[in-house]
C-alpha cells in the first residue's frame, strides 16, 4: 500500500526538509486531531511525548497548535520512552498519543509515531485516511473558536510510567546485589532508565544521560553496542543494557562484554515463557530474524512465524495469530502480556527477573548458535534504485550463487535513505561475495 507521508514506523525525515518542518507538523496535528475527534466525540484528548532532539522545541509547538486547532485538548509530557507514551495513552483514556522522535536516527532527523486509544500503532488503513486529511485545505479541518482545544503540561509522566512497569512484577522484586551498566543513548530514557533500576536496588553505572539536543544516538546506545560492552567489563557489571533514542529497543551484553541481540533475547524469553506456561501460540520474528533462531524454536517445539520488518507489523501478526511474544533482531521486543509496542526498559526488567538467581548473563543467553549473517546498509539518494535493472540483475546473480546454501534479502529502509542487504549462510565467504555483488550494483 503506497503511502505519501508514513513509512514503516510513522513519519520520519530530515529536519526542515519537505516532511519534517513546522508547517507540516501543524498539518499533521490538524489532520490526526480531526480523524480521532470524529472517532470518539465525548472526550477530545491527545497526549504528546518526545525524545531529546533539539528540533523537538520547534516541532512540538507546531504539532500542539494543529491538534488544538482541530479541537483536541492536549497534554504534553516532555521526554519519555515511546512505550511510556503508549501506556499512558491507554491509562489516561486519550483519543490518541503522538511521540515526536526519529528513534535510532541521528539528531538531524525527526518524526512522529502515532498511537490509537488502545495504545497500538496505527494500521496502514488509518494512516491512509489521515494522509487524505493532511492534503485537504487547512480551513476544512479548523474548529470554531469556541471548540478550540486547551493545552497543559504534565510533569510526572516518567514517574507514572515507572509505576506501570513495576506493576507487572511481584512487589518483592528486588535487584539488590545486581550491577547494571546502562547506556541511555542521550535519548528519551535518560531519566526513567536510571531511576527505574536504582529504585529496585541495583547498582547502576550509567552513560548517555546528558542530552544536549545534538548527541542523541551519537556513538552510544543500541546502535553502538561496543560502548556498553566496554563499560560492562570496566565495572565488572552482571549485565550491560543499551537503549536507542526513544528507548523502544534494547541490546544487551553479558558479563564478558559479548553482545546479545534481539534474536538471542527472543530465544531466551520464548523458551522461558513456554516453560512457565506464559507463552501463547508461539513467537513472531521478521524476515531478518536469524535462521538459527528458527531452528532453535523448532527444536523446542515452539511455533515461529515471520512478519515484514517493523515492530508494527510484528504486533499486527501477533494480534492476528493470538501470540503474545514477538520482536526483531535490532532489539524491538514486544511482550504482548504487558505492552502494545516495543519497550527496552520493560524487556530489561523481564531479563533481570530471570537473572536474579543465576547472576550469569552468559549462561542465560547460551541458547542457540546463530547462522553467519551479514547485514550491510548502503546510503542512497533515491531508494527506488532497488528497482533498477542493474540491481535486479545483481540480486538474481547473487541468488543463483547462493542456491540452496542460504538466503538473501534486499529491502528499502522504512526509516532512512538506505538499502539494506542481508545474506545468511553457514559459508561466510559466500555471504561476503553475495553482498558485494549487490552493493556494487547500488553504488
């Protein structure tokens, strides 16, 4: 389904570019407010949170103005993890929640993630309807002066989010004696992350908690896991935890500094939940999930299905199949028993709850051997190059070379101007050869 503004995870792009600017954010707010106002007419509430990008100071007022002009009452929450917003959207019975973020992207990008009253990301169908409203004349959606919305700032959003997280675990849950290395990527989790773990009694060695508007994700967080590995070894922590810019992703490392990605986390949780009789249906991964993960679940008699890449598509497939666990290799893990979208801090708590008695993260994640996999991101000016004859020929050639020895996946990034190339095979040399063939055709 072609969409003009929305990608695989909301709207995202370069600040002050064609989509991400004050004028467009006013239109986004006006259109989204109009759509949700017409769905639920008795209570007109929108809540807004954001990450720590400098551009949030210019984009948030424009978005608020659009929403209030549509007749929505707006509560602004300040910096807060994405799933904190989703949880509070449900808790406050709001019509909608909007997160101003570009997730793991650099500071010069920004965007929006939209949630409905159920705390779920919007479907393609609803996004298309909002897009139609965006392109209408502004005067078509403006409310009468007496119907304009009011705006209020709420200062306790992080505290309320932490309370909701803790409610999912026994009141006796304690992290006393556990040492945690934590990298908040100078992003939305810089307050709630340290406060959550410290309040449970853990000794926390923290970094990435000094956002200046320009350093979000900069050589830190889940997209730069080497940093958390170094800190974990330096302070002899039991575990290292790295979040991304809006804290909906998590990558961890064990006490030896070895990286544990989303596939490994899914394997541990899937096996544990099955043993505890918590797992419903099975586990949803994506087209990028490692084949070793698929074999692990098959060996443990756990049903495994793949969705398109993007945690929204993971959640949709979980809902259709009535599964309660799913996620991505990149660290988006959805615990359907507790949440409607990825939540790095919630997943961290679930891991730490399992770790309390073992105190050896390496033992906890000693579950399967990944099939060798190369993932390369190629920067491009125009992502449609993937449809060029040269690229198509290269992909066909690579697949012929690979034959039945593995698999190749080439796709457009839904969030960045990149083509993502993945090759997976027990033959590492074959992986490199196939990726090189495709990369050259794109470059």
